[in-house]
DNA sequence: TCCTAGAATGGACAATGTCTAAGTCAAGCA
DNA sequence: TGCTTGACTTAGACATTGTCCATTCTAGGA
C-alpha cells in the first residue's frame, strides 16, 4: 500500500477515486513528475480525470506538506513525494534526470550574518547540476 | 558607462539600439528583472522594441556568459547581470525581494561521492528563503 | 436512505516563452 | 561616401503551463 496514501488517509482527507489515483502515481523514490506527467499517468488509470483536479490535488498535497514542489528545470514544476526526509537534488543538464541526494552538514551555516541582510531564513534549497553517467558516456 | 555594455562590446557583439537598451536596463547590483520587466523598461527608452528582441537579446547574453538566469520563484525567469562574481540568492518568501549573497566555503564539498551517483558535477545553485526585515515588521 | 459540504469537471482565460516570415540596418569594403 | 550582405528586429501566431469558475457529482455522516 502506498505510504503517501496512508499518510493522507491518516489526516482525514476525504478520499475519492481521483485523489487515490494521483497519490498512487506519485508514490515511490526518486519520483519527480510534472503536473502533466501526473495527469497522463492518472488518465491511464482513470480516464475521465481532469487536468484541474490533478492541479488541485497536487496543490493540496503540497499544502499538507506531504509532497514538495521542485523547480529543477526552468519549465514545469515537479512534484516529489519524499517530503519527510530533507534532501536536495542532483540534475543532469543534458537529459534532465533527477536524483535525491543528501549532502552532509547544514548549508545554512555557510551564510554569515553579514550576508543575511536582516532576513530570517527558514529554508535552503540546493541544486547540483552536472552530467549523468549515461550522458557522459554517450 | 555600463560595465555590461563594455564587456559585450569587447566581444565584438554587433551593437544595435535595442541591444544597448537591454544592456543598460540590466546594469547594476542586486538586479533581478524578469524578461517582461526588462521589456517594460526597455520600451520606456525605445518604444518600438519588441518582446521577441528582448527575449533574443537576453538569451544571447546568457549564452555569452555575461548574464545569469535565475529561477527563484516559480514563475518567470529572472536575469542577473552579476555573472562574474560567484554568488547565491536570498529570497523573501512574502514580497519576493532578492539579494545576492556570498556563502563561505564550497557547497560542492558537502556532497559525498556516495551521493553523486556517478555524475560529474559542474555547478551548484543555492537559494536561501526566508522573510525580509520589511515583511517581518509588517 | 437522504443531505450537504466539499470535490470534480471542462472550458475559458492568463502568464510566460518560442517561432517564423518579412522587413530593416550595422559594419565592412570598394 | 555609398553599396552589399548577413545579422538583427518586428509583429503576431502559436505552444506550454497553470488558474479560475460555474455547474454537476459524490463521500460520508445523520
């Protein structure tokens, strides 16, 4: 059974066929689908699901903190169900492949007070870019 | 005289009124305009400049490495003329204000080999998010 | 079983960015 | 200085991604 689905159910989320399908599509590791990809896969399981519902559902899962929005490329947002282990992303500049990675240390400590301009910092996002082994050997 | 303009001229870039205006608009510190904002400001100086030209020109400046594309929010790309001093960005989650910041150390060294999945990493982008002093006191 | 608040639908709309065909011009050269 | 030419610019159509809204439907409780 889907972890994500379990977690959502546990929050008293009203369960519908559409929401179940979206949650199922998003479950797993190293999953980083765009809204459109989610929609395409959802349609395969439930042909009459609408685009608006997919957007709404993704938006709600993000609000609930069960899914993270990622913008690794400059096009569509991607949705990452791995919201409960802090991680960063490693992106292949050629093929767009994305991996979850776990850097050591706390990137926040690298920013001296003098460089904070009085901001209260709540979050740090790190994106590593490079070439994946596949593309490098091609 | 504009630094950016000087650098572009030095590369034998064919100079036109439109390109000059785009370069002028982009010059300065902590500048992070969207393509649309660049266009709006360019139109103020040269009313007949077209959107396509602004996009083309920005794209070329990015290719030449004289301007950096930044995606701090999930909407439009922003253009940062400060391409020659490595820096990261600090973004206010409420008002969207952006500051250039200079963390100490090299974020690359925080990613162990075991977390690199065979990638050759060429670049690291860090975005700090928080609340700016203005928004915090409001 | 019936009600009702909340969810889903689909289609219009908005924002951002890309492409193309035709016209225009900067810069080198005679 | 005045051609020539290839690069640049233009306007607008088009593409992609995302949002909104009025209507219809339905899950889950009474």
